[in-house]
């Protein structure tokens, strides 16, 4: 397996502009969501949390680090995988455990599911031409 195959071939310029906008907006949102968590990565859920600290830290890293990776377009498939798992847990928590509706005023699983879908798109389509990944791929394909 060639290393270049890890980075998906970028789509057209027009599609890449759309992906850039999605990456920057969603990445910024993730960094903001993850900022407070990354300040206390092993205990951001509080002392009564049933979730082990290592999983809290993985979620904090996925949100903050994954958001930064999306903005830069760097290691997007890996960052998207972390975001995917974090949002799958969040969707399950809100939809199944809490029984929140898809859309609601006091709680819902809408945003977690939307971010999960974005992660799937980023894993399968890639970050587009305007990304660190595209630069790395171009360099690796030449070698």
C-alpha cells in the first residue's frame, strides 16, 4: 500500500471550496466545544461521571484536536475517525439513554448526528484541494 493512498484524491476546485467552508466552520465549532474539555481532559464530566478519564480525554482530544485538524485539512481521515466515534457516543447518549428527540428545546441529538454525518463525509471524500493533506498527497505522488 502506497502512503499516498491514505490521502484521498481531491475533488474539483468548486467542491474543494465547499469542503473548505465546511471544514473551517465545523472545525471552529469543535475547537470551541473542546476548549473547556481540553483544560481538564481526564475529568471534564465531573467527579460523579461514570465515563473513565481516558475516554473523557479521548473525547476532548477528538473535539479540540480534530477541530484544528479539520481547519488545517491535516490528517483529516484520522481526525474524522475520532470525531465520528465521539459523536456516535453523543448521539447514542442523547437519543437512546436520555430519550431526547431529534430536535428539541431542552435537549436533542440533532447536532451530534449532524457532526457524525460530517465526519463520515470527511472520511470518505477527504478535505479537498485546499488542505495540508492535499499538499502531502501531491508531494508523495511525485516521489
